C-alpha cells in the first residue's frame, strides 16, 4: 500500500490528467462528487477530509510563527488583490473580450483565494500555515475588496453574503485543520504513520473534484472559444508566476514563495461564477470564465505541485532548510 501511495504521489500530475479526460468523456460517472449524501455536500466533505489530514501534519507553533510575522500575510493580501484584478483587466483589453466575458474574467480576478489552494500548497510542500491564513484573510477582506474592485474596473455594483462565504471557509478549512492539529497533539505517532498515505489521499480527492467539475462544465468548456480558454490559462499562470516573484523579491523563504505562488494564482472561481449568475443574469456568458477557471486551476495547480515536488523543491528549496532553525535560535524575526 505504501508503494502504491508513493507512486500516486510521485505521478499525480498524470493521475490528474487521466481523471480530467474521464470527467469530460463520462460526466455522468462523476456527478455524485458535486451531489449530497445524508444532507451533506460530498465535495465539502472531501475537502474537509483533506484539510483534516493536512492539520495532522501541523502544530500550533506553525500558526504562531505567522502571527509573529504579519508582514508575510500583508504582502500576500496585497498581492492577491493587486495582481489578479490587474491581470483580469489587462487580459480583457488585450484580447478584446466582449462585455459579458469581461465581466466574468474580472469577477474571477477580484474574488478571494479558493480553498483548493490550501490543498495544492500541501501537496507542493509549501508553507501551509501561510496559505491557510492568506485564504482566511482574503476571504475576510472580500466583502469590501471584491465589490470595490469590480466597480472600479467595470463600473458595476455587486453584492453578496460575506457571512455565508466566511462560514463556508470556517467549515471547510478552519475547523477540519484545527481538529487535525488537535489529533496530532494527542496522537503524534499515529499521525506520523498516516503521513505516508495522506498525499495520495489528497491526490485522489482532488482528482475526483476535477473530474466532477470538468463534467459539470463540459458544455461550457466545449462551447468556449480558444480566446477565452487562452485568457483563463494566462490569468492563472501569470498570477502564479507574479505571486512567486513577489515572494522572491520581498525576501521570503522558499516554502513561503511556493505558498504565495499558489495562493495568488488560484481563485475562488466558484464564487465568481455564482456572482455572475446572480448579478449579471442578462449576460449568460459571464459565468463561463469562472466555470472554466474552476476546472483549469485545479489541473494547473496539481501539475505545478508535481513540478515543485519532483524538480524545483529538491533543487532550490532544500538549500534554505537550515535557515529558519538558525534564525529562530537567534531570536530574530528577520528573513
């Protein structure tokens, strides 16, 4: 079983692509992923299970360190709400998108980070504590920043429920991770043994998620032109690249750069699609960018994680590993 899990973890980029193809070819086979069981969302349960597993690899001191270094969280929030909205505007103008698609792309750019970014950061071996904190902070800021930036760019006022959105973050992210941290504190040896299987579990769950999303958005994806597909792909990849660049230029250590890369590039595109349907009902195409982004950023994020784990982390990340220990012993908060 360990060998199987190790193989899944090592080649999960190919596993993701296989599930994407199956989701597009046989969408009915994966509709259950987006459904409910006993009144609970299966998708939310799977994400919560992954978050719980991630929590078992963390300790309270991980989050305490983040609170001692608010600069990292501040830079992450600035990057989140500066890079993605700017890219949305620039790409919409560069590709001369029609008004409906422009609205959809801008909504993706102005929404907060998505919970899937925490999963991808975990698989990428980035700074999970920073990723979770950034998701929570960007979500708390979204009731102000999302409507303001959307109005600033396209001149349209929107409104949505910040309470329900934040509550979903609490349920899917905060509570499961908190329980995982508690279990690690009580049963450290059990958690150590389980760590051999958690990356494979995360990979399978996110593969099922991609298959379900790809299947549900199959018609929109197939009906979309190459132009909007190119815009979505560039929006995501440039966001990741610029997020990573901000981390490097600000002097963050490697794991934090990885977290910032993924957190900035992966948006709450499901929220963007929902806002488009609610507030721009006359523009049916406005929901298309969010639907495509939902599938694409999970695929690209998973492939990016595979690249980080197999190529970039061993080459660059391990060189910086001793630095945090030396700094902590010296009692400094500098990077």
